[in-house]
C-alpha cells in the first residue's frame, strides 16, 4: 500500500480518458466541480461507504459524494434516520450537512463517461481507496454499494476476489476486526426497478447500527 498520509490529490490526472472527459465537461458546465471528488465525513470513521464514481450532475457538479443526484436522495435520508448525519438531504457544499462516525467515498474519484469506468481506471484509482481504508477505526464497517465498489475494496485490502463474492446483504470479516457489508447501489435504476427497495436499504443500515452499538 502507498503511504496513508497521501490520501487524495485534487489535481490527479493519472487516467487520461477521465481527465480529458472532465476537461470537456468543464467547458460545457463551467460552474461544475469537474475535478476528482474527495471523500466526505469523519476522519476516522466507524462506517465507510464506498460508491462507484461521481455522477455527472451530482458529485461531479457539487464536489461532494452523492450530493445533488438521485442516488443521494435515499442514501442521505437513511443516514439521517440511523443517526449518521445531521440532515436528511444533501444538495451542496454549503448546506450545513455533517456526518457522524461515517465517511463516504467512491471507488473512482473522477466522473467516467456513461458512468462506466474501465478496469484500468478502477485499478489506477485504487491506491486512494487503500489509503482511506487505512484510516478506519479498528472495528469499522465498510459498506460497498454495488459490485464495482465491492471488487475495488477487496483489491485495496489485498484479498482474493474469488473468496469474496458480491451478494446483497452479505457480510465478510476482513482486515483486523473490520466487517465488509454488500448492498445493491442506491442508483435511480436500482430503486425504480425495485431491485433495491427502501426497506431493503434500511435493513442494511439497521444491521450496521446494531453492530456498531455492540
């Protein structure tokens, strides 16, 4: 793993395709963040939520994970219900939202075309995730939203993919007392098709809250 002190580079341009795409987006939307999006929340969290990548009109626009897009509507609502945030919605960097014992990041820090990063881009960005995992509380829970996030975390932890299959609601013991929990991503597609319902998502957070309260 790389040095944990080097967690995030807001000027990273390691992936040429993503950097060029962000340059184009910045021209089209000059008021957007259109740069790598940093993690948000507690510095030494007991819960780390890992998404896929910034959304075009969400995190890429606002500069904060899951802020301003459809996926964030359910996420921040449930975070507030279970005591991980002081507000139930997230619309901008200046909205006064704070997280409690929780941090949110993405497997890929830059907006990818069509929301689909390549395997090489996921791997190139993985050292940031490695550094973030090193900052967790000893008994922390890592919540992976979707299969890409799950695989990125498994890689960052130096584990074998074959031993850790993505299954919604599945829990794994990993890395010195930490727990990995899988959930379908709270994307517009998954929630509208009811692949992920609000009840299913609340069940995940009820489990997390119970385990962190023990």
